[in-house]
C-alpha cells in the first residue's frame, strides 16, 4: 500500500508513468465492476476510459486521509455509471430469457460458475446499496473498510449489505434456475 | 452470539487467507447449510471480477490516458468546447513500457508475436536517451517505422486498430519531444518530419473514409482530429528558423 501511496503522490506531481502503473493495477477491476453493471463490454470500456480520465484530471485534489485510492476511484466509476444511466434514460433490463444458460444451483457451491448475464440479471433484483456493496466487495475486490468509504456507509452497514445482498442474489439465481 | 453478517465476513476473510472451504465450514457446523452457498457465490463472483479486460481495450484506454496526461500539461486545449471533443483530441500514446530481447525484436514483423515487443523496445530506446539531440531523430525514425508497418499490415489485409493508435502515439511522442526542445532539430529533420506527418494524415483520412465499423471510424476520426495540430506546429518551428 505504501507503494500505491508513492505512485499516487508521483501522479499528483504529473508523472504519467506513475498514473500508468495505477491504471494497470486497477483497470481490470474497474472494467469488471462496470461490466457487471452494464453487461456490455463496449459501454464498460467507454466508462472505464471515462473513469480513469476523470481520475487523472482530479488526482491533484485527491487526499489519502479522506479516502483510500481504490475507494476514491470506484466512487468515480460509480458516478460515471450513474451519469451513463441518466443519459441513456433507462436502466438496462436484460431479461434472463435473453441471457446464457443459467448455472445449475444444485452443484457444489464452490464449483459454481456465474455468467455475466446471470450476474447482471441477479444484481438488478437487489437494492441499489446491496448491488453496490456486492459489486465493490467481490468484483472490484475492495475491503469492507474501502467499500464503506466508497459508498459512505459504516463498516457494519457494509457487512449487512454484503450478507443480505449475497443471500438475495443466491435466492434469485436459484429461483430462476428452476 | 455472533451475528450472521459478522460470521459471513469472518469466513470470507479465512477463505481469502487461503483456508479451504471445508475447513472454514467445519468450524461452524451449525451454520454450514446457510454459509456454504453464500461463500460459494461470493467466490464465483470474485472469479468474474478477476478476469482480465480485453488487451485491445486496455491498450486503447492507456493511449487515451497518456494523451490526457499530455493535454493536462497543455492547458490551452482545455478551452475547447466540450469534454467529449477534448477526450477525442487526447487519444494518444507515448509509452509502451517493457523490455526484452534485442535480437528477437530485430526479427519481428507486424502482426507477429514479437511485434509488440519490438515497439516496446523501440520506446525504451527512445526514452532512455536523455540527450534530446539523439532522441528526437530516433523518435521520428520509430514513427516512420510504424507507418511502414501499417502499410505492410494493410497490404496483407491485417490492419486493426491498435497499430494505428500506436503510430499516432509515436508521432505524438516525437512531436512532444520536439515541442520541448525545438532547437535540437535541424531544418532537414523538420522538413522530413513535415513530409512524414502529411503522409500520416493522408493515411488517417483514408482510413476514416474506409473504416469498416462505426466504432473504428470514431476512433480514427479522433486520431485525425488530434493530428490537425501537427503540421502547424512543425511550420511554426520551421518559420522561427
């Protein structure tokens, strides 16, 4: 983490290579987080680009003590997502019938595979905060503390959202698989 | 009594620390039936999150970022009318970091497995030269090589987006160095560069007109817009001589 702090400081001084390293560290996770929410790789790519360009433009104002870098970045990604939904004036409502074949929920839970389509559909059934908590925790790979900072809730609240979100997601996926 | 949410988080932490699911669940037999599917689902979602984004997409965004970084150092560009136009203007590359075999790179050809390595080595060569008098001609040479690569790929009908981004990036890298140290280039080099950027712009123009998809057209148009500054910059430096 100290290395990440150094990279952030160098990037704040205008070091493009340092920002490039931060990009390499977070690009996959940001892209997957956005892909899980829009389920369209071209849109996810555009939003990923937008997230990092905005981060680059705003990094001079970023302060570590207020927010871990990852949480700050995912907050930008989330805002990009909200702007996208606002501008497209609709939330993607892919039906499960259009998606790939569903996972068999009766298999060993530790060997199950969830497709992006299943995930998007299942996540759409959650509350906004549950969806955000599950995406940030398990797709973006943020810790409880980072997620709490990113969505501006307490750590206890994030644990609750994580538990309820996973339980609801499991229920919806299992029901639709029948 | 421990709450379910805390128990779940505790188990997730144990799994993350490398414990096997069986061992984690064995510690909580009374909650096994409820925990197992949640932990399994969390793992399945994590597996999705661990996937890599497509390499071409990653490269495209990297170019945009280096371009945006350069624009950040050139505030006048921010007076352009919209953020979208600004972003379009910033689709550039400067660095493809890396290193590798100097022998292998000499044998690589566009589209071959070592092609990207060759570009990375070229970039490394240029960036390690601290003397602008040496690095500026080398950067122009690298950009000219990329243009030759594009022509070769095109003749083989194998031209795709990334080499075009790379070409523009190399040209930007050259012009960026030249802008910083205009006195380090002689007139002959400037005239060669002028001829080169005209050739490159003509190619971009042609590629824009013949782009096979709307996305490709959008990408190349953004590069073409970016290249509008090249000739005026070179003419300005030439005029000052």
